[in-house]
C-alpha cells in the first residue's frame, strides 16, 4: 500500500479521537473539575493531590493551610496524617489516632499517667505488668478473681492483707478476732449494713442497684451503667457513660437505640446519564467510585458501571443496583423498586453516615444519604453496656461487678 493511502486513514483516526474527547468533555458540567485520574468533582469540590477522590475543603490538596497540622495530599488515616489534616498521628500530640493503633494520647510521652509513653496502652490492670504507680501489687494478665491476684490488681487475695477481696466481708490487716473483722474475714462492718462507714458515699441497707445508692455504697449517677428505676432520678436508660454517643443520650432520659445508615438513588425517567459520569458510595470503612460507561475501560481504581444502550428507563436502575451488589467487600444491602435503588448498611452504627456523591445533574440522577445510622460511636475507654455502644472495631466485654465496662479494641 502506498504512503498516500495511509495518510487519510491516520487523519481519520485522529479525527475520531478528537471527537471522542469532545464528547467526554461535553458530559462534564462547566462547574465541575476534571482530575488527572479521570475523576470528576462536582461544583464546590476539588481534586485531592495524591488520591482519586473529591474534597470539599483544603484538606487533601497537599498544602498545609491555616488550621491544618499536616496535609499529605489524601484523606486517609494511618499514613502519618489524619484524614481531616488535624493530626500528624504522632504519640504525644493530644489526639488519639486510632488508625495509628493508638489507644490513648494524653499530650505527653510519659508513662504512669494512664497512657503509656508510646500511646499503645492505657495502663490498666490485666496487662501482665505490675504498675506500682497505680498501686498495683500484682498483675497476672487477666481481670479475674480467685486466682491469687484480684481483678483490680490491688490484692494478692488472702485474708489479713488489709484489702477486702471478692469473697471477703472485711479485712483489717490481721487474722485476729475481737476487732472490726473476724480472723477469716467473713464478717464485720460492710456496705449494706445501713450505716455510713468510712469510705462509703451512702448506705441504704442493701446491696442492690437500681436506686440512689449503688451496691458499692456509692451514690448512683447517670453514666454509672446501672439503670436507676427506683430512686429520685427515674432513668430511662444508662449505657455506662454520660456522653451523647452510644444507645442512650447524655442525660439518661432517652433511648437512642441502634440503627443502620440508609440511602436512596433515584433514576429519573427520560434523563440522560453519559460516559464518564461517576457515583461515589461508601459503607463507612470502604469507598467505591462507580464510573458510568457504555463500552471500553474506565479510570484507574474506578468500578465500571455499564450503561444499557436500550430501554434505559427500566434497565439503568437494574444496572446500578447490580453493580453495587456485585461488590462483595461492600457491607451494603441493596434493594430496588423500579427506578429507586435503596441502600442500607449491613451493620448498625453512625460510621456509615457517608454522603453519596454524583457528577450527573438532578434531571437524570438523584441521591439521598447515606444517613440515619445511630450508635456504635463511643471511642475506646468510654463506659458502655453492650457492643452497639462502641465504635467500629471496638467491643464492650463483660467485667466483674466491681469494675466498669468500657469500650476496648476487639482481640480478634
């Protein structure tokens, strides 16, 4: 074939490529921002510097602005800069960076103050270390009674050591009779005898909870974890803390319960969805960027969402629902009622309250949510009663009656 015959073919290819580019650019609203990775950010948002995601503020643009402690060009936790750019995720900065495996951060790197020097321990009984600064005399790696070390690590559990153990009524530091405690520590002055003894805040003559004086002879309060139904306060709930997180409000007067986040995607009949438009959906821990496409490939890290070529009013909702449901690592429950796709987080909690983002206009696609998730939001170290009180990745283990239940990292 001669060179003359090759030139028209090459010119035709260049013309076709140019037309495709013009078609793609025509699909993007003038107010939108086209990122290098192919992501289209809606009006009012811009591209992150090192991540294929749209950002609503300066955090993630790679430039440390006023009010930011760091900015590494993304909105990901655990990489040396938090997703909100407020923490460089270093122990001692006063911010507990869960993504950096911190369990505490009291603003210094000193131990013995309830937070270890590396922010990896809350210095609690049961860590197999005798913390003398906390008045521990033993620590056998658990919080159980009757094994030679008490559940609070304050006693070696023998009568006469001056500490009232779980099976003792008293302990005055000796094994003699004729004083305030018998030789075997089986009886003596104690909480529940109706007298206000030294160290007691109250004593109503019983060892029951649910009234104004707890079984430990401490005055009952909202957040102590015991439901006060017989005292002067008439509580409706008590999730072990006086914060607004968890399944009970801060005043212990309203049950918040626990519910999953939900969202709705509505495909408008007669609307046009074009190549390159995106739909960003998150279940909390995981975010997916779906890119509408008729044929060919999509941007790197995007999930292809094929646009049907025929019967779009009926087939597009089916395609969207199928694409979301096919993502097996997504903890979302997907249902569809004709042109309406309903999303529900598979687990209860506020962590899935993440907005659905789209690049198309309201004439073709409408979104609402994700929102409405309640509970599963109390941080580590917060009082709790059930697992639904604690944030994702934490649980509320049972402890002896003399201890307080707290949200702790899951051991599995």
